C-alpha cells in the first residue's frame, strides 16, 4: 500500500488497493444521521430522517477509505461530467441565488453519476444509511481528486471553485427547512433565530426586498417568515448592497432564503484555502505511478476549458500561411480573432497588450511559422503611423520570440481557451480584446454580425443565447453553424484553435464531396 494525498493535511493519505470492494468507516455518517433524526438507531417511520443533511459537506477532512484504482477513476470522471454539465446549463456568470432553480436540468447527470441523495420514503428507510454511506464515499473521493487536479493554475482553480460552489447551492436547496437551519448552525456562523413580535416581523419583511418570495407564473409575492440575526460582518457586502438583508445597529437580519448565499461564500472561502494546501501535495501525488498519470490526464482535460491543447494528430490537412491568410481569416477565424485583425486594420492603430496577447499564440497554433508571424506582425503594427520598423524591432519583436519559446522561459505560449478569453476584463478606450459575445454591446454586436453576413435568423438566436442565459460559447457555436451550412457545430466552442481547425476540416470535406460529384457526372457522361 502507498500513501497518496489529503488536501487538508498535506499528504495525510487515502489508501489505494486493487481489491474489488473497499472498506469505509461508517461510524461518522451513521452518527450524524442518527443525530439529525433525533434517534440513536434508524427508524422505519417516514419522517425519521427529514432533518438529515443528505451528506452536504464543506469537505473539511479527507476521506479515510480504501478504494480501487478503477473506482477512483470512475468516481472522478463522473464528477467532472457533472461539473461540465453545470457550467453548460448555468452559463458563465449565472446569478448564484438562481442556481438552485436549475437543478432539475442537472438531475439526470447527478443520478447517472450517483452524486445525489434524497430523503427516504416509508418503504426504504431501512436502507437510507447504507445509501448515504456510499454517497458520502463517492462524493468525497471524487471531490478531493478533482481538488488535486485543479489546484495547479489560477484559471483552473477559478473554474473548479465556481462549479463546486454551484453544486453546493443546488444540494443545499434540496434540504428540508429543519436541515437547512441545523446545517447553518453547524457551519460555525454566529446567528440566532429572530423571535420578535408579529409587528416587528412585518416591519422586517417590508424593509427587506430580498425577503420577497416570487411564485412561478407570477402573482403577488409572499414574504419570508423566518429571519436570523447575526453580526453584519458575517454577511457578504453584496447581500447588503442589493438589500437582500437588513442591517440595524450592527446586526444583520437575514431572511432564510438568503442563508444559501452566506453558506456559499463560506464554502468558497474554505475551498480556496484548501486548494493552496492541495498544491503543496500535488508533486507527490503526480509521482505516484498508479494515479499520477490519471491526475495528469485530468489536468489536461480540465485545462481544455481554459487553454487549448496542442494537437499533433488531428490535423485537418492545411495550416495558416501568409499566402492564405486573407481568405482564411474571413471564412475560418473565430469571431474573437477575426475582430482583432479587422479592428487593427480599420483603425490603423496597433492592438494594445491584451489584444496582442490573445491573437499572437492563436496565429502560432494555427500554423504560422516564427518567420511568418514576425513578418505579419511587422506589417500590421507598422500600419500605425506612430510605429516604424525601428520601433517595432525595439518594442514588439521580443513578444513574438517569447510566444515561440525563443526567449523568456523558452516554453512558448499556447492559444487561450474560450473561458479564459470570456474572462478577460472589459475593454477600455482604445482596447480591443476578449469575446465579442461577452464584451460588446448588443447593438454593436448586431452591426458586426450584419457586416459579416450572418443570416438574420442566426443573429436572433445568438442574441437570445446571450441575453437569456449569457451562453457565450453556445452563441459562438451558433455563429459557426451559420457560417458553415450543414455543420452540426460539434467540436467547436472550447477554444479558438478548435474553431479554426474544424472550419478547415469542413471545407476540406466539402471539396471532397464536390470532387466526387464531378467524377460521378463525368462517368455518367462517358457512359451515355
């Protein structure tokens, strides 16, 4: 047996064996369920576990279990699929307080991955504890494994934190009212239930817009009837500024509907701290011959969301050169890159740092050699009257050399992935960078799509995806489908480089089909 990791105590260890079944310490899970039900032993009554926490956790302690390599990989892959689904459904920046309403759309993936637990019915209360033990085991192992895989870079940490926080909120929303209150108290937040008069409660309700509970289908809202008192510094400033809580005399009055926001922030803060600890144990975990390779694969798979991987085998058969740049930039460049090229030419002003940082590795990964890239950048930047050949050599040559690994850390640069580009800061005056679907005003984006001859129907669909969900990557896929009739959009939406290669592949296949049709017509003519 070899020790592997604990993200909380730097390499305090999970044990990995190749046995078909594994042992798990069930005492903590059973005790917590018994405590929640108010009974020392499981009961067959339907309400015995209605105040149970359903395995919801801050993941403070690493699981002390034995698990086979096969199941370790299976659990981790399943959880990663769930996180990907959450990201796809919630979009880039869906409001956290609305995430719980999206749980039904993630239900299938949660059930398939066995990462969900429900309150037992009267017919299966006897098996609830066993179900919870298995759920906690699978949930904790997969979480700690992904914590190791996603602790390496700031971008991957941000993605992991965002999706895990959303999953936490979804699970918290499924708890009963008693379970929510018990979990909130157990989390260590200093609070007590507000027990004022009916008049005082009504005053709180009217003074707290966030206490309104809107019904599906419209109608007059109801007011939250349960408030909690806690020190104002325990509450997120965002909740105060949006008037979701009321502050009087240093005391925050929090409606029960806002508890999830406070716990979500606490969950994120604690997970952020443990990711730093996980990073310290990462080298030893990667060195383990049994799981090191799998963890590296996880890092690569996760990073595909952020940094486009270098593809050596899946080549569409053509590459970007100075000779084909003009037609390819129009038909095969993704919007985020085509816009940079065209804007630089229209304004005759060189791109600012963020724009160059975004475009430079993309051109490299699309096929530009170092010499071609240097010649292209010199030609384009020198369109600016303020930049001559001498100024270019002095101020811009190093950046190109750095991108190709000739200077600096000698590792070169890879093209950024879509989430990274979407996360670029807003454009200041004179700047052009980021994702046009994310950073452009709706009116300006419409004009740009019209200029690029995107069909009106597709433009409207793109607008819906952006306005009603902020699905920027799906909007890019819709743009691709509009510009490549007959294509399903598969393989697009992860990185600009994937967009370019899939476009080239589309046109190569289209030429092959045209050649087949011409050959068929020739054969028919000869036969006639």
